[in-house]
C-alpha cells in the first residue's frame, strides 16, 4: 500500500453575536487549525504517483 500525506495549517476568526457582550466568545477571536489529508493506493499510477496534487 502506498500513502501520500499533506498537512495544512490555517487560522480562522469568528464571533458569537448571540451571546451577552461580556462573554469571552462574543468578541472577535480566532483559532488555529491543522488538517491532515492522507490518500492511499494499492498501486501507483503510470507516473509513479499515488495522486499528483499540484
């Protein structure tokens, strides 16, 4: 089995306007995220790739 893994890092912000103004989540705030995508294949393609993602 062949695997290829790509990791993406991103930040996002939001605010929860339905909360009382003094609640910590009512103001604009952000979070950092990591997404890991893994593809696998039993065989490589004609170019020797699991998947050409470029």
